[in-house]
């Protein structure tokens, strides 16, 4: 069966949108996020560029969505919990190529050292019309914990997010898995990815306006008879 590993850390874009600055603006930042099963859940607090409000985004590797429609559809998926989030602060920075290049030049060190602190300083309380936008955190079980209930009959190699930045880590992560688990748990986390069955991926894909700002990796999990 086909499974997709989806995340927001890297970008396949060959334009200025591949720069870490644009990715940071696209995916934003979250504070006080939740862990699946650790109830009661709290309201996650989002900090974003007010000029960019995508339908699907991954601040700090957690999946968030904007709007009621997708959140309601995901809530129907087995094992998924959808929790309201709120946009608390925004900053107003340009998204065009010249603006992104200028911001990147201001933070030349490894992955923009000091950049997040700078954003904290310039962020302001979100105005009421932006706070009124509905956001949701998508909480799902971990693949490692779920696998305890199954017998792994295959291993998939999943590219490691941090290879470009930490060359001493392996190029691939080895993921023991089985098709039965994915059928019964269509959406799970593994490392910094969300693992989606084909039907769940197609659902999310309809709301992803810019696939180049995401990592999307197809994985084939053999059916063992």
C-alpha cells in the first residue's frame, strides 16, 4: 500500500522560497503545543507573518490547519483528535524575493541564529480580525507507540530531515512497519513526519496550496498475505 510521509521542514523549491526565512514565514511558530493523549488539551498559541495564512502548515513539526472544513474532515479519521488553536501574535514582513533576501542577509549564521528572538521582539498582539480566524492543531498517535500492538513485517527508509544541517546523522531513518497498522491508523507521526494513507494524503493535499514548501515522500509498504 502507498503511504506518504509529510512534513514542513525542508523545501523542494529552487527559488527564494527555498530559503529558511520563507519557510519560517510560511509555517510560523507555535507555543504551548499539545501531545497526543495528554489531556486536558490546552489551546496552542500561534505566531505568524500576517501576510501569509496557509490552510496547512507545520510550525515546529506539528500539523495545524486553518478553517472548519478540513478540521472537520480530519476529525473523522480514526485516532485523530482536532484541538482549537489561536493566533496570538503577528509580525508584518515582506514575502517578495527582495524582502526575503534582505531578511536572510541580516541573519547569516547557521539557520538564522537570533532570528526567532528578533521575531519575538517585533511581533505584536494579533488584531481582532486575525484572531477571529479558526485554527486547529491535529493530534495523532505516534507510529512507535502504535506499532507495539502489531507485528512489523517490513522496514521503510525515510529520509532524515536534518541531514543538510547535521552531517553526522544517518541519511535515512529506518521505520519498522506493516500495512495492517496503516489501514487501522491512517494518520500517525514518525520522527518529524506525519504518516498518511493515500486517502488521508489526498484529503490534506487538496488544501496544500504550495507543495514546494513541504516535504512529501511516498513510501510503499508491502502487503504480506
